[in-house]
């Protein structure tokens, strides 16, 4: 009898998003202005999800590039792996849930669960973002309470 052991790293990214972000030191963030979650206007940037991205970028040691678009355009970009993450005040009613990976909710506001979207099939990156959110729950709660 021959027994073979293989090693696999779970979870994995189909397109290597997490590995690419760590290698290139760049996180491409698609956003759609949706106060109080994200608003970038005339050089001023605010919002709960904007703050989450700043903290995630700092922890990962990466440069953040913000790319504006409608939710539909951003979903197209994430499906093509042209952006790494979407912040747009996406909630439990989102029509895009089948098109991207959604984190577990980082907040429940007015009865809706709010999440961040990552490219479909990028499970290692999804888990990385979820672990970051879990480690920073109290900080995120404080940002929600401070929303404009």
C-alpha cells in the first residue's frame, strides 16, 4: 500500500489577489460615494468604510489607490479582477451578492447588515479582510458612532 500526503493551503485565491497585493504593495479600492460609508469629494475623504480601508492598508503596509465608479461598473471591474475590493455601503439587500465575495457584516445599521466586497473566488483575501474586521470590531463601532 502506498500512502501519499499532500499539503494544501486553505483558503486559496483563484487569481492570487492577496499574494499580488502583498507583492506589489498596492490595494486597488473601487468606491461609490455613499455617505456615511464612503465619500470622497474635492480632496476630502470620509466615511466608515474609508476608515476601514485606511486601517487595512496600514496594517498590510500597502499603498491605496481609490477608483470611483457606480456599483454596476465596480462589480464589472471586480469580476474581471481589475480592482481588489469594493466599498460602497453594500448591504444585505445588495443585488450584487452573486457577483462578488461579501465579507461577513462589519455592522448592522437600521436593520441592515453592511459588508465589503472582494473578487469572486478570492477566498484567502476574503478571509484576510474578515479577520481584519474581527480584530478591529471595537474601532469600527467607534467609527460608526462618529459618522457625520
